């Protein structure tokens, strides 16, 4: 992969996750889920706002699962989808147990192991997803003054 230019907002290079990579990873994830022992028990899918909504929408169609929009409707037969599980705190705030699928999983830092993931996150750079821009990426980040390392808020 070619070197990424430094971001004009934070001067850190982001890992640009292309639409082609996203689409291929999501297709592979759908195949893995469909081939699993868990798939026949799944009844619906929930996308964690905001990063999990787009992947969940694709997976809902490909896996023929009903998309639910309220966290209160998540149950043991729900596939919860997010874009990334770095520490996993977003998913851990929800009432467990349910099945989890993510595009990126940081096995070093995440507080749980998702049932399904497309890629291991080994690159320390901030991942910029295809549906994000430099501006929307920075809405999720806090850059301390005189620092170049982004901290997730």
C-alpha cells in the first residue's frame, strides 16, 4: 500500500480504508457468518451508531436478517455490527449476550473477542472508513494542543 499523506488537520497519517477493501471484507464476513453454526439462530441485526450502520445495512441484505434500530431490541439472537473494535467499550455498554461482527479487531487492546471480524488491526494509524471524510474523522478524535497522536474520546 502506498504511503498515506499526513492529514492537514492533525498532521498524522490516517490509514485510508478504501471502498473496494470495505466491500470485499464485508462480502467475506457475510460468507463466514453464513457458514457458521450461529447463523441459523440469528433473527435480526443491529448496527452500532454511527460506524456500524453502513456495514450492518449491507449484512442485513446479504444475510436476510431484519435490521433493528433500537438497542433495547437487541437480544441473544441479534448480530451486533460495528466498524471497529479497538477497546470494545461501545459494544460493552450494551446488554450482553449477543453475537458481534466487526470489520477491524484490535486483539491487543480490545476487552472482548468478537465472534466475527474481517481484519486484525495492527497498524497504529487512525482508520478512515470509506463513508468518512477528514472532517468527520476528526469529529471522533480529540487532538491535544502540541500533540500529533490522536486520542479517541
